[in-house]
C-alpha cells in the first residue's frame, strides 16, 4: 500500500487536475494546513449495479424466512390507500 501524501490547500488549487487524476486512479491524499491534517481526499468506491449470483446465493442461505402473509400485511399497512390524483377519488 502506498503512503498517503500530504498536500496543502494551495497544492490542491494549483495542481487540481493532477491530484484529481491521481484520486480517480485510486490515490488518497491528506490535506494539511500549517502542518496539521484537516481533511482527507479519497476515491469513492465504485458502486456495483448487480450482485454476482454466487454472492446472492450465499446471502440468501443465511437470510431469515419470510412469511408471505406477513409481507402482504406490511405492504397493505404502509401502502397509500388514497390515490394522489383528485380526479380519481
């Protein structure tokens, strides 16, 4: 793991493209002011759109059983009973 380099707010202003490119490539930075850390600039984790089938199957095996009747009762209790459209009422 590479060390997290320190940068100053001035570095961030003058080298913003270079620093943002490095963050996009996975590098993190500690922003310092007067030699004291004040913030971290870290890359966001990529959000997954889909869960792989094997991972879903593993999670499903340990999930609690769900009663279909209880599920429907919960849905009925939380679903809006009145339509939003005044013309439909």
